[in-house]
C-alpha cells in the first residue's frame, strides 16, 4: 500500500492534467473557469459595530472565502497560492472530482508548501450546494477560517426570486476578540471536538443584524452549509413553512416539509430550503439555532420583509423539485456487504486497537499516540502514508456499507468522491433513500448506506468532526 501510494503521488502532477468524469456523469463542457485562491492570514471585523478586528486565515482576504459559482458541465481550473505559515491543501467537499484533485495530503497529492502553488483542474458533472476547505491539519486550519461555499447551478433550476447562501460556523475568541489557539488537545479529540464560543453567519457574529431581505410574495432558496469543525446546528424558521429540496447538493425527488422542531446539520452537511415569503410587508421573522439539549435558542438572523408592496398575491405554482444528477443507482440484489465498526472515545468502554501494527488499549493509545478512536479496530494517524485501506473495492462494484457505532458520541461520516443512498437507521428502512455524502451516525447507532464504487482512486472516509478525524477516525476506501 505504501509503495502504491508513493508511486501515485509521484505521478499526481501528470494526472492533474486529466479531466476525467466519473462513470455515467458525462455532460457537455460549457467553459473553463480560471480562479485563483490565495490562503493567507489577515484581520477582519466579525462584528461591524465593534472597532476590534480578529486575525483569521482565509482565502483572497475575504472571510469566509469567496463563493465560487459554476454551471453544471463547467471545467474548473483553480490555482491555489499558499501564503500561510503552514502547508495546506484544498478539498472540494461533495464534488466527484478525479482522485488526484481531491486535495488530501499524503493520499492524493503532496501538501502545498508555504509559498508554493498547486493547480486543481476538474470538470463539474454535478449541480448542487458544496463547499471547500483544507485537509491539511484541518482540525486547526478550518476553525481558523479556511472555508468557503461552492455552488454549481442546475441547467433548469426551480424558479425563485432570491438565492441566498448562509455559511454557518463558529469561532473561539478571547476577551480581546482574538482566536484562542488551543488546537489539537486530546480532550477535544476524545470527546465532542473543539467548539467555538461565538456563532457566525457568513463570517459575521450571529444575531438579528444578519438579515435576509425579501419582499412579500417572493420565493426564496436558502442554501445552508455547516462549515464548523465540530458544532451541530439545529435550525428553525419562525413563521414560515419551508420545504427541503436537496441534501448535500442532491435534489430530492419529492421535497419534504421542514420538521416543526427544526432541522439538524452536522459538520460538513448542506441543505437547500425553498420557502414562499407571504407575510406582511415590514414584518420580521427569526432564524433560530436551538443548540444542544438544555441550551437556549440563539437568533442567527432574521427574514426581513421590505415595506414595498407584495410582488405577487399568492405563492408561485411552479415546481420546486431540484433536477437530479446522473449518479449510478446501486443494485441491492447484487451488492457486496461490508462492515465498519467504530470504537473509542473518552467515555468509551475499554477497547483494544491496532496502532502501527501493534495491539494496544485505547487509553494507552490516547496517552502515547494522541489518538482516541478506532475504525475496524485500527487507530490511524491523520493521512499517515502507512495506512492500510478500510476496504478494497472493484470499480463498478455495488456496495452496501454497514456502519456500527459502538461509541457514546455522534459522528457525521463523510465519504470522498461518491454519493451514497441512506438505506436504514438502526435496521429501520429509510423510505426516501436520499443521496448523501455526509450523514449523522448517532451514538450506539447502526446505519446502512449503498453506492456504486464508480470513481477510481483512494478516497478518504472519515468523521467530519475534524478533531475526531485527526484523533483516529480517518481511513481510506480504495476503488480500482
């Protein structure tokens, strides 16, 4: 495995020139979009009403990074010039890119050195709501501010009057509004992850000042992205009945009503909502974050109605269905079954795991190696070159993946390079079987997902609580 990966990395530059699409995803290319992203450190005002500025790491001196917009079928050519004091990469979360363009150091590319550059080139076969972030020391670089939205527009999008993007995140600040630099603590790795003490909406402190301006009668598409490294957001909309039209960028064949008690987004997840804004001109309605149990609700922002007359007297009658992407459908009758067991954590039962080929108790692994989790009884360092893959799959293989969480913690599990159908939770069938690339696996829960291993390469599979990923809950799945 080590030799194969080393050889692969040596040829990554040559592979980077390829624009191969995943099987079944061919679409006519429209144009090549050339973009430059420059990650660097700079200061921003998180609260426009305060004179204090906070040092962040982000792209192109905007926080979050710029919203990258494409159309389905476009070809992206994105040059990353690293002006950080650390190595970095950029991962295109949710995009089915060629493996060499996936942005995972030590797996698909060498990290981009400080002062160095890397050219990412790939076609965009799928429309949807995605985002980008580093995979190098992501438990530190993401909470410092390195993330941004990436939108691929549909050929025939649902008709809306406004299309808004909210990047949700948090940040850990001291009394001087500077970031607390306590990254990489084993207490965070082994528990719920490092969470900030200030919620952000599009890089600004959450609150009623964050406004979605609408006119009465308008139809709004709201794209929500959870870019936090460990925080779950549970959102509710005051006074509006919203429809869920897409999860993780993938349109639902039948839009679903947003639950009355809110919708939960784990780290890395996205959801698209469509709502008809039919309330009175001049009215305001809160978008709330209910937080964890026993936490009081926080106002993230407001839907703010103009005092202008309504644009229409009744809601649009046009369809809100988001057109599907061409994703190969898994055939469950001929699919192979695979299992991944998750163990560990600070509150976990005593566990024996393999680390560097040797068995050890998880408590000893924590103390000596700084790792806290095992996947199929292996604790692995982040992006270690000696990883053995969790699974070796044949290209075109139909797969049912059974995830068994024996920990007392929630894990948003993310698979690179593929989408999967969510089949069942705790053995109970999921009737919608929506496509996902990130799914919340509850404590002591089992989940079954299915996909076609159609995209060749070595793909990361990890918890998107980024402290958990760095603490051992990160492995690879090989498709060849």
